[in-house]
C-alpha cells in the first residue's frame, strides 16, 4: 500500500491513511481503515478502483456510515467514499437521477422543487442514496427500490445501467455482484403538489424526533423485523430493553436501537447483539438477523 502515491498516478481525490472508522460511522466505534479515499469524480473513482483491483487491494464503499458497524481491528485495504459524486439531475417523464453521494433529504427536496414526489418516506432516513439503494432503505412499508427505474453501477471497471426489470431486491436487501459499486439511481417520481411533500417531510422528521431521539450514537434499528413480527417487541419480550455490555446498550426509548453510551467498543456492541439474539431465540424461537452491516477485523 505504501506504493500507492507513486503508482496510482493521477488520483486527484483525498486520501487518508490509518483513518479511524469511528469518525465515519454513526455508532462511532471501529478501528482504522488502511486507506480512506474520496475520489474527486467518476474518472478518479475508476482510476482508483482499477489500481486497487490490479494490485489486489480489498475495497469497500461507505456512504454516510449510518448502517455500519466496523470491528475494532479496522479495515484492511481501502474504504471509498462517494461523497463528492453527489449531483442530482432532472430527466424526462418524471424521473430524476441521483448520484450515490447525494443525501436522501436533498433528493426529496430536489423532486419537490420540480413538483414531483412519492419518496417522502426517505426524508428522515439518515444517509446517502448509495447506502439507501444498497439497503433498500425504507419506512412505513415502503422501500426506495420500489421507485427505482434503473441503477447505474460500476461493474468490472465499466459503467453499466441496469433496468428495473433486472434489479432483484427485497426487504433491506439488494442483490449485487461482488465488487459492484452503485454510482447512481434513476428514480421514477409522481406529480405531487410541493405542499403535500412538505407535509410528508415535516411529519417524518417530527416522528423521528420523538421516536428515534435516543440521545446517543446509534445505527438505527440494529435487527431486521422478522416476517410479521417487530424486532423491538421480541427484544422487549426477552427482557433485553436497556441491557448493557460495557458501553453498549439496547436503548430504553427504542429497544431495537443499539446505542454507544460514549465508551463502547465494537466488541461491546457485538457481544450485546449476540446476547440479544440468544435471549430472543430462547423466548420466541426466532433467530434475529442484523440489519446493520458488520465489517472489518477483530483486534
Ligand atoms: C437514527 C437512525 C434512523 C434510521 N432509520 C432508518 C429507517 O427508518 N429505515 C431504514 O431503512 N434505515 C434506517 N436507518 C439506517 C440507515 O440510515 C440506512 O440504512 C441508510 O440507507 C444507510 O445509508 P448510508 O449512506 O449511511 O450507508 P452506509 O451505512 O455507509 O452503508 C450501508 C451499506 O451500503 C454499502 N454501500 C454504501 N454506499 C454504497 C455504494 N455506493 N455502492 C455499493 N455499496 C454501498 C456499504 O458498504 C454498507 O454495506 C437509520 C439509521 C439511524 C442512525
């Protein structure tokens, strides 16, 4: 990796070494990434990915880090942030193209200005379009990918457009090939009075202020809801609301939010998650599955 500067000539973006991932994740835990790269534009990203792949350096993409738990040993290889690929474009037929680094609320506001809507449910979901597409982020029974007309991917070094008929997804899930990078999503919106969108945004942000205001760093809901079940109810029934391991706790306000009370390590978070899974399995027979993506190495 030390040869990066000499060899990846032409890379114009920002490059950080041994960058603590606790700075880039909402849970604020996690060890360092060997390299943390922020390409300037698409060409810069392609140059970087090509160099990393040729040199067999592992890589992953991060969005806002709102659904990510990085282990304490950090990430070997490169973490790529697409925060500078963040433009949003108006297309024909009620479509907009949002690049991965654009923030969800910005995208809703962009549509609103054109008199388009239908995706107000992502207003208060923290993060970027790349992360929201990867996770099929959603709320109130909606998922973002229901509104995707096509996805633009960087696959095997080339930019490819995948039409909606080729997108395979489900609850908090999108099927991708290993190494795929989501560059942008073309979203099909509906004609909507801007005042209606404004009310959707207001309601969503207000609801989150009351229900999600856990007062400490978190990654939102830690576990997926099993079919026809609410994870928080199962966690409550297992007596795990408020339980702690080290500095990690299942929040009193929302028992499916795992919070960092200030001094938590990733190991604390993972041990607590394991305890919750065992307790829920014991009381309900249901195996909870993490919604939060867990990456990196142990110390
Ligand atoms: C307070 C709070 C409330 C939340 N409420 C909700 C909610 O209501 N509904 C919901 O669905 N989620 C919710 N979340 C979780 C989180 O906001 C979403 O999952 C969000 O979509 C993550 O976006 P991100 O940009 O932060 O992605 P990240 O967390 O950075 O990444 C998530 C995953 O996507 C991958 N990824 C990111 N960008 C790309 C890309 N361009 N190409 C390929 N892979 C990529 C990452 O490698 C990682 O595996 C909440 C989180 C918090 C903290």
